[in-house]
């Protein structure tokens, strides 16, 4: 993520609290519950660097909460810190709307149950999900190569889908989005790309980023920001 950010933009991280191996399918729901239970402390520590925007960079947690729960969490954290707070999933939904997408195909690195949940929550946002598939044989999301992500995009795509969305912030998606869009002739976006797009827009940064798909490279898709006046870029 920090490699894709425009020059002069710093990206800060704080890992959410969870027990056991990260990036695996084992105990995913328990890890999400632990992350939520300890999120206040995680956010407080990150807020100490006074960022212009904070992001819940874990789409699976947002699926656990559902659309309304995700929105309520983002508002509570913004109220708590005075810093705009967005989520990867909320960013993806906003990006799909900005791209005028109604029908979407979803690819995930999750198991079947969480992939079904991703379909349900995207439908809560009002999108028609024409296909939802998971990447097979995922041992650790962080170890997946870009070629597997690209294969998932091709596999999940359907002719009646307006766009393809790849869930999972930990997947290496940014490097394949541009090529996949050229091959499919439609928008291809990911959790990582959408949250970067929304975070930059929320912070009032309009610098285009090439090679990561039209969402980040085309100024026509800059996100409207209700938070821009709260904490403008210095």
C-alpha cells in the first residue's frame, strides 16, 4: 500500500489484536471477534500520529458486521478520535457506485461460508451479485502470488457483470488491476485499491496513480469527500 501511495503521502499501520496465525482460513471468525473487541485501543494508538484519515483495512471484519454495523463502527471511531474513519468494504461499495456498477462478480480468498457472507453484504448495499467464488487452496493470503489473483479475476468474471471485485486486503491485487481491466474490458477493483482511493479522496489528495486500474488513475472517478473540510491536508 505504501508503495502505491503518491509521493509525499505517508502510510502508517497498526495491526489489530488477534490470537493465532494471521492470513489463514483457520479461526477467521474468532480472530475477527478479537479484533473488534480490541479495536478502540488499536485506533487510539494509530490516532496518536494524527493521520488525516484512518481505514479499517480488513474486509472480513466488515462482512461480520454487515452494512449497518460497519457504518456504525466507522462513525463511532470518527466520533471517538475526531479523525475521519472509513472501511475497506465501505470504500469498495462507494467505488462501485462511483463506477456506476449495478451487477458485480466477487472473488475472495475466504472459505465458502465467508464468501457467501460477502455476497449477502454486497447485496445489502444494493448491488446484484452475479457470481461469487473463492480462490481454492489458500494457505495464507499474504503468500498468494499475483498470478493467482489474476486467475481468480478471470475465473469469477461473468458476461453480465458490470465489474469484478476482489475482496481481501492482504491479496497482492494492485499490480494486476490495470492488466485485468484491459483484458476484460470492464472495471476491476479490489479491497486494497478501493480503500486507497477513498482514503486519498477523504484526505483531499487527487494525485492519479497509474497501473492500478481506472479507479485510481482516472480523475473522473475521484471520490466526493464529506470529510475533506474536517482535516485538510496541510
